[in-house]
């Protein structure tokens, strides 16, 4: 059994013949699919999702904790994005085996087990709204609600077969669904290009178009007895999937219909206009400034040492990714007048209420209440942002926070040993030196941006001598020496609790408990409660068929067409090629440096079966609605064949988390022509090519 129809989308009007907005659940009314078929898709609903049968849904995976992927061979071979794989590759890279610089191909080496990596396959989806949204639910405490949810989840959890269940709220808590997954934990690296290709353009090109990034990697799922999940064992064998997706090498054209299946993380399309205004004008600018300083500092240290650079590449990319997303969000909101658009939507809501007196009585004050709560909440925005992106990125203070929360009478040594192993990785001289500098920068930013009401006494006392203060704390703290920390934990716990770094984080935490966390969570809960009512009201006024549920890390379907776009005075083509890539290479910028073998293949035009019009297509853009979590999502043509892997959005299109605008929102996809060219001609991983189902 796959799923009981969720019953959330009843019918679709002519609006949906053209609207490409939305991250839709798969289990919608057949009218939705009919509206899409008008645009040219050759598949029926059962080809995407089929209760009790086999469909494309069975080939789509959740990769790790925040990406998507696709099964492409009968031996459990998975494709996802390179940037999703990067953290796992860092774990196994050494100076002797530099898989980042050289890439990795199991053609020449054994497939590499990755500890801690898991892959989830969706087993079934159930509407559990009626089990939870009863009258008694409204009067339950948060603890009782959590217990009720866990009770239902346990009914669909079977550890022996690797099944786990998760209940998530949809439509801001107006409905609830249970998702059951089969979790595979023996995952092995099969192939990945070198960093110079997999992150071609690095931070310079991130969130940008045009792109030429070979953002793909290959892994294999291994199973135990009976094709079931199992912990790593040399005795495990490749997983035999229910569904394998064929790859199309047909040339792509502008206007071609495409669709995406994946696990988008989160959207918030019902954010109040006041919230959007505060993000654009208050919260994001401060965070952008702080992250920019962090990247400058981290980048300067990465240039000093190759091993340090190798171990921090993913961290640099992660922070840069968030910063540029915030920048693009501001740019996109300004360009499409997003705040004004949201106010228009809110005005339309008010007009509908005016024409429906009974609903007007229930919901008439909602938007004004939401505005007032956000105006009160914004006072805490900067202190909270700096707590997350300031203290949260100071390694010494994070270690201190861990120690401060330890209970002498209930020490969990398994947890402590894991903490000490992680802490040891950052105890080299470069890491400690950088962390001290970052500590000073965070304190400086805090003094500059946070109102004095939120200052703490140690900061005020040392405001004029931050460097000396940092030197004193880092020299006196035992937390930079894991052997000393272990000794104190075993022999002198009380002394460890008096460590200067622990004392400081206790002071900071006390201030936040007293002045931020006392109020901010309550305001957030109030805003969430009002938004739940607002979403319910919109569903009543506009019809459920016109309201797609916000993304929440569960599988979704989005669709669109291959299409270029206009950015200021530049007209962007819908695709890129190796020719454009080598224009960047010839610029001399180090972020565009590539391997010599790749140069040779291009100069010889040794493109194999993968060329289109005498060159290799590298990437393309389309109007599919995607967000974070869609990284690695398969992009399909009208026949359900794989044509690429989604890996990014254009800079202005980052607004799609809260507003979708077809004129600027584009998802960026690495073309399968490029992927196969690298596997076959560059890596000469011919055994991988033989596994794939390729349609030319």
C-alpha cells in the first residue's frame, strides 16, 4: 500500500493551466494532472504516483539530511549533487588520498563506505488529520500532543525492516500527514568529479547564471538479507530498487515542459508583508555583514594551509551559500516589488472577507493582529540573529555551551566522547587562531548593532580592549585541549565548570534567557497561531485548490518549462555549453582553473556521444518552482526521462521561499549530457555507463 488520498486538493480551474507556482503533494485530485497534461506531459498520474504499484516516486530518494537524489541503475546506483556529497567526501579525504582535488571513481578504487550517511525511500503517506485535529487536541498541552504524535509514529516504525515514521503539519497545522520511510545506512561513494569541476566557479558563481558546474556525484545503496536496510557489512549487496529511471540524451529546446520531484525543505508563502519588510530592511542586512566578515577571515586562513582549506571547504561554501541567498532575496524582493505584491494579496483577502460577513466576523482582525505582533517581535531580530550567526560560529563558545549543560551526576560518556572527537578537529593552531579573531569580530559587531539593553557586563567592561580580552580567555581556557578537558571531566568537574569560556557563555545565556527567550518564543507562537487561522481562512475563501501547502521536507512535485530570462539589461539564454565554460577558464580567475585532461578533451573535441551542435551542453534553466532541499532533485522531460539534476536557483529567484515570480524565478540544472560526458570521457568510468539506461 502506498498512500491514502490526502483529500486536500479537490479541483483545479483554468488558472492552473498556466500557473507554474507551487510545490505540490503528489497525491492530488486527477483534475490537477489533467491540467498539466494540457501543457504536453505524456504521463498519467499513476506514472508519477501509483497506490500499491510502481512509479517515478519509487526512484526518488532523500539523501542525507537535506538533499534529494534519484536511482539510476538496477544495482542501487544513486545520483545527487556534488555539493550535497562534499561534506561526506571531506570526512574520508586525507593528504595521501585527496578526493577533493582529484575526484573519486570506483572504476579505479573500491567503493568507499561513508559513515553516518543514510538514504530514505518513501514507503507510504497517510492523512492522520482526523486522528489529531479533534476537539481534545485543542486542549492538550504541547507535551501531550507530542506524546500522541509519537504514539502514532511508533505504529508505523519497524526497526528490523528499517522503517521509520514522521508526522508533519501541513497548511500551517490545519492538517497532519504521516510519512513512512525505509532508511538505508550502508551508502558508498562510487564517483565524483574533482572539486574544480564539481564546484566550478565556487563562490563567485554560486546562485548565479550562467553556470557551468558539474554538480553531481554517485553513490550506491547496499542492503542486507532480503534487500532490506542493514548497517555496513562487507557481506551486504547492492540494493535492488523497485524503479529505475532512464536517462534521455535528446537535445533540449526552449519551451520544453519539465518537472521536478524531490524533498524541498521549507517555504513560507503566507508570511505577512510586515515580516517580509523586516527581513529585507533589518534582519538580513546585519546577518549579511557578519557572514561576509566571517568568509573574509576564513578565506584568508584557507590560503595559508592546504589541509585547513580541505577541511573547511564545505563550511566556507555553506556560509557563502546562506549569505548570497539573503543578498539575492533582497535583490529579488526589490526587483519584483515583493512586499507590495504581498500587500495586494492581503488586500484581496480583506475584500473577500467584506463580501462574506460570517467569515468577516471570524477573521476580520487577523492581518492587523499579525502586523502588531511582528512589530513587537522585530525588536529581538538582531540580538537573536547575532546569537545564531555570531556565538553559534565561535567554536570556543560552542564547546563552552556543551560543557555548561553537563550534569555532574548524569554524564553521558558516549555523547561526551563524540563531542571530544569533534572538538579535536579544531584544535590545531590555525583553527584556534582564526577562532580567536572571529570571537573579537563577533563582539565588535555586537557592540555596534545590538541595543545596549541587550549588552552583558563582560562585554561592556572589555569594550575598549577586545583583543586583550580574547587573548586572556583563549589562553586561560582548558577547552582548547581535549586531553585536559577529559582529565577535568574525570577528576575535577567543578574546576571545568569555572572555565573562563564556560563562565562567559553562562553570562551570555543568562542575558538571553532574561531578555530574549522570555519573550521571543511567545511572540513567535502567537504569530504562528494567527498564521494558522489566516491559512484556514484563505482555504475557505479561495478554495483549497488555489492554496498549495508550504514545503516541509516531504516529497513534492513542481513543473515548468525551459526558459531564459531578463536580468536588468541582460537577456539570459536558457542553456550553457563547454564553449562558454572555457571563456571563463581563459579569464585566468583561479576559481575557473580546471584539470589539464579536461582541457585536452575540449581542444580535441573528444565529446563522444554527448555533443549537441558540436559542443557539450552543461546546464540549463527552467521555471520549475524549487527551494532549498531540492538540491539533487531529478529533473524530467515530458516522458519521465531524466534530463538533469537540479542544483541551484538564480540569485533573484531566491525569493521563491516566500514569493514565486515567473519573470525572475529559475531553477538551475546540470545537463545529463555533461554528466555522462564527464563519467565516460573524462573519468573513463565505463562500468558506470554500462549500468545506466540511456536513451539517445
